[in-house]
């Protein structure tokens, strides 16, 4: 089965793109925005993609409140991962949903 790359965690875990699928690895809701627009606010996720990616790197989910809903690190190995680097200037982070907020 063909899987698509999640714009947040970079794992190939989505059945389709832009159809509001939830990534089982990081819990990002895929609205079709990708790494070319990392600082655009994502309504479904209540943060920017850059914030979601930063959160995933810090604690393993796009949003700390979703941590109990994501796959544990050991279970992620069933998905291929191909890390990408975001370009551009980071936003101010207004509305961030990271740890402690």
C-alpha cells in the first residue's frame, strides 16, 4: 500500500494527502499544507507546521496534549522516515501549543 509523507514528522504514514487524515506517528491533521509553507497557521492543528515539527522533535507529538494518542517510538519503525529541513523565517510562535502551555 502506498503511503504519503506526513509534513510534520516526515514519516510515510498517511493514506492520502490533503484529506484531513490524522498521522498515527505525530497526530498532525493533514490539510494539504506542506514544508513549502511552514509558517502558515493550520486551522485544524491550531499551530503552524514549523511549531508542530518542533514539538515532534522535542517530545514526539505535534501537540503535547496528543502525546498519549501517538505511536510510541519503538512502533514507528514500521513506517519509513525521510527527514526534510524547513526553509524560511520562523514565525513568532503566537498560539504555540508546546510543553507548558
